[in-house]
C-alpha cells in the first residue's frame, strides 16, 4: 500500500533537527519512531498519531480526527488526522508535536 510521500517529507522536515528519530515501514505506510517509540506516521494520505490513552477522547473530538481502526478494531491512543487537519505547517506541526511528546514520555528503548 502506498503512502503520501509529500506528507512524509513534511514530517521529516519537522523532525529533522532530532537525532533520535528513525523511520520504519508499518501498517502499510511509514512510521516515525522517537526514542524507539512510535510517535506518528503516514497511512495512505492521512497522518497517524499515537498519544496517551487518557488524551484519546479529547483528541477524537477535534475536527478532522477519527479513530485508527486498523484490522477493524479501535486502538486506544492511535488516531488518524485527515488532510484538512494537517494542511498547514502549523497544523501538522501541532499534531506531530503531540505525538512526539507522548513518545518522549516513555523511557528510551
């Protein structure tokens, strides 16, 4: 399954200054790992983010956000953000920042 390379490149620019990021093919797209933990990724043309489970419902209530239902089951803390929610650099940066904050809250692997 292909993923939006332009979106992936925009994420690379945001994460570029970090030296603790690696990319990994995952879920039919690409994931960005921070300190060994998945932070965000691109699945088809959507941003996939991972956030704390206790932030899931509040984030889900925001515009252009939906549950990640990979394999037809809801994954708590995993969300998709549609194109309208990440169309600007500020919008994308805010979502990636939230995902990175979650990854940074975990001990390094």
